[in-house]
C-alpha cells in the first residue's frame, strides 16, 4: 500500500555517522516522545541523527505558515517530517504524491522529501494496524464503535477496515466529522458497512465487539471519558489511542469492569518505527523502539 520513494537525504546502513535530519511539526508538542525514540534508534545505527520539534505555539515558530515550514525543511536537507495536529489534512496541499491510504483517509502524518517530490504517508494508519495485531490477537472484530472521527480516528477506521472489520459505527460530537468519515469509507472500502450515529446507548453497545476512543478526551489536558461508564460491559474490548497518559480513565474503568483493553502505546511506537524507516531507509528494530518508549514513559511518570 505504501509508496516507497527513496528519500533524497536518506541514510544507509553502510554510511556510518551519516547525517540525518527530521522534524515533527504541530501545536503543543514539546513533550512528544517521538524525537527521543528516533534519535535512540539512529544512535544504534551509528547515525548522526537530529530530530527537531517545530511547535507552532512556541516563540520561535508562532505565526509561521505550514507551507513555509515544510519548504524550509526541505531546503535545509531534512529527510522528512512527521505532521501532527492541526496540520494532518492541510499538509496534503503541499505534497506531490500520496500513498493509497493517505488518498483514502485524507490525512497524512509523515512526509518524505524525495528529490524534487514530497510524498505523503500515514504511519498512524500502519501504526494502529500493527499495534492492534500485537495487542488484540484473537479478539472478535465484526462490528466496532469508533468514537472520534478526526485525524487519528480516520486512520483507525481505515486500519480496522484493512484488518477485516465488517461494520463500523462512528460517533463524533461533531456529527459532520462522523458523516464525512463514513463517506470516505464507503468510497474507498468496498463492502464495508459504515454508519454515523448521533448518540451512544446500550442498544448500540450490544451490537459491537469493541470500542475505540479516538477523541482527545482522557488526555491530561482533557480529563474524563467520551463514553458514559455505565455503557461499558465486560463482553466488549476497549482501545484508547490517547497515550498521555497511557492508562486513561476510560481504560481504567473498562479494566475494572473486566473488559479486555488496549492502550495507545502500539500506535505511538509503530508509527515511529515506520516513520524512521521512511526517513532513513534503514529497517529499525521494533523491539528496541518499544523498549525505548517504555523507558521514556517511566521517566515521564517518575
Ligand atoms: P482531532 O482533533 O483531529 O480529532 C478529534 C475528534 O474527536 C474530533 O472530530 C472531535 O470532534 C471529536 N471529539 C472531541 N471530543 C469528543 C467527545 N467528547 N465525544 C465525541 N467526539 C469528540 O484529534 P486527533 O489528531 O484525531 O487526536 C485525537 C487523540 O488521539 C489525541 O489525544 C491524540 O494525541 C491521539 N493520537 C494518538 C496517536 C498514537 O500514536 N497513539 C496517534 C494520533 C492521535
């Protein structure tokens, strides 16, 4: 599915201490663990790898336009960039090529500078898929309720569709977001049954095998749960893509009720694994990324 154009500034395994530059651009991202994960893997491969944060809420970049940030990064020799909130859709205006899944979901969180071209990928899509395969082996997944239809939720929806989910119910506080995602799924995934729902109740919960939270509710700055806890029953599994904190109120509540749960670590780790490969051309060791992520989370909590 992924377009594998070779980055112009890509490192190679034979090229020790090769310089590699990448960056994450977004809003309120100074605490992101992504740079540390990338740089640790780079050190392992003997690269001189610097992964920068470009936070548009900070003094240095406030008021700067996304287009200017991207073109400057390319001129400065970066191999690629991760893109996060609020730019995952806007970035598509400035790219030359998109992978199939980016075309379908209408958002990208990773761009690669390949010679004259800028190519957009979704490692959120591949990251959720791989995380799900790691953590949810053997679970029932015929029908799923997705809560939150923004950038992350869209990647989750298409990943679930690629994993064979037949029926998706989508709830978003902004009904237009849910309806737009349903339209995209119907256009790009033959045979899927996707439906936007305007409220959550026990009847809907009884019709699904699992539930995914892809809203920011549960993050330290948006505490609480997007779902009424009384709607959780032990026969459904619960996945949360929030990873600050890893144990959200939703997961803690679901765990107490006896539900199988999956936190946001898999998506966070595997999107970084895939992005590293896109930027460097080197196949990273996913287990090393996982270990580094756990170490960083433990540091954050200590
Ligand atoms: P976004 O702003 O693009 O989308 C959020 C969506 O949730 C919006 O459509 C919004 O209307 C909806 N929403 C908000 N509150 C709601 C509520 N109470 N009930 C129903 N819908 C509600 O944000 P995003 O980029 O999709 O990120 C969402 C969360 O996912 C963030 O916490 C982000 O950090 C996390 N995320 C994690 C990973 C990972 O690697 N684990 C990757 C991407 C996003």
